[in-house]
């Protein structure tokens, strides 16, 4: 009753306001009044006369709605809240003891930079930016790996394969590609007037190092088309190597003729490779090891050796060069790493991209979860 008493003053005002809209002469006509002699002078929704005022209830027995069981200052009230401070962003307004929908942005002011959404909940304010984003997405086989902390190159489904059939099982876990899709398509980060490009690395039929595929170009207000393209494209699955340099070069071509400034965002979880003309010797970038020049002994991941084919080589130098070419074309690049190990690998590329993360260390943004991805995208859009 203490919380209810706090609400009493406000509820009395509500009751008085309701009474002003109630007709007085037997409930059947005449001018609205605030004074009554008996119940006959009142009508719904304030049918009772208490202390010469038409009110909703005389005592709690008049409150038949189980959600509002208490009669306080002539109005039936609930017990969920005594003021707006007791309510959450999902239902921010305290109305006679119950948390309910907002009706104006001012109802959401206490939740920071939020506004009243169409469903009556407080939501993040729409992002207003001048530049668009070009997404460059790694769809190498390791993007099928379980989205749990672990070393680069962990087998697909590791830690998430409950039945041992090599696939990721829900609700045990989701792949890195699943988490990326959720963060990009199902979180609130996208500007109201989006210009979004989408390039998929290694999307052609080559089984290990295919050519990139441009799915969308960053045209005005193309957010719905971007979402549709992602949801129905080669990004439904992952396979092959990590030909990042070629994908970044494809992204650079999208800057030509753009209607406004652009930024590139690279989502990746492994070492860049797939440069068939890479000079030898080189560093093995295949997590499972690389064949030597004679095709016999295996060179371990991260070590140098004479390789049979440049597609197995660490191609970080070409990746940094491609990021630099983007920057020279006026497009700064952010790296979003799906694992902590990836952050170390792409530190040089991130420095060249010149869109450093808030921690100011490696310059790589976090892709550790769907929420982290959305937060990184908001930060990338706002970064100076």
C-alpha cells in the first residue's frame, strides 16, 4: 500500500479529469461537472460519487479487473509500479499502477538516446549519417565453425556438434556465419536512409579460392534490398579459402560514381590467402597445414616453407595494399574480427584502413557476438 499511496495524488488528478467528461444529470445529458451528490449524477467510466466527485471506484471491491485490484483516490490501480521509474524500456509509462506503452519520445528520455517506437516501446534512435557502408564478407570454410571461443581452424561444429554428425546443432551453438547474419540483419544498427554495398569473398564455383561476387551496390535507401540479398545469397553457407585482397579490390570499384562518402567493413575469421602468384617461400596460411614443394611433407600453419601453390600462402601484404588502395580512393576500412586470433592477424590492415576501434589498440572491431557486431557497426558509422 505504500507504493500505491505514492501514486494517489496522480490518480486523484486522473479521476477528476475523468469526472469532467462525465454527464451529471442522471447520466443522461447536460453539461460536464466535477461535483456530484450521489451515484445517479455520475456515468461510466466514473460511475461512483465519492466526496462529491465522480470516480471510477468507491473501494477495492468495485475493481473487477484482476490487473488493477486496488481502489486508490477513486481509480482502480495495479501494483506493478508507482511511477515511470519502475518501468522498463519495453513498457516505459506507469499508468495507474501498470507499466504500458509510450506515446512520445519524451517518455523515453531517461533511457538515453532512445525514442518511442511504433509498438510503444523505447528503441534506439535512428542513426543519421552521411556515409554508406560496403560490406566485404569472408565465407571461407572456417566461418562454419562453432561461434565459441577457440583457436582459428577449429573444425566445423566443434563444441556444438551434439550428435557427432559434423553439423552445428541448436540450441547448442551457432556458426560464425550464423552469428554474423544475426548481428547484421536482426539487430538495430542500420541508418534510416541506408546506402549499403555487399561483396562476398570467394563466392564463385572455385572450390578453394573463387572470385568475389558483388551482391548489392551502395545506392540510396537500398536497405531492404541489401537484407534480401544477404538472406537469399551464397551467404547461406560457407566454403573455400580466404581471398580477401580480391574482395577488397572489388569493393573499391563500388566507390566509383557513389552518391556520397563510403566506408568499407570487412568481416573475417581467418588468415588471408589465395594469391596464386605469391612469391616463394611464404608463410603457410592454411590452418590444416600446407604441402611442401614436392607435395610430401606438410608445412605447419604459420611457418615458412616452399609451397606448391600461392593459394596456400599468407596474403596479408596484398590485403594491406588493397585496404590502402581503398583509403586512397576515399574509402576508409574497418576490420570486424570473428575471433580474437583474427584481430592480431589484421592489425596492420586495420591501421591502414584508418577506422580504429574505441579501444585504440589493435584497431580491429569486435565480431564476438551478434550484439557485439551491431555495436561495432554503430561505432563504425559514428567514428571520426
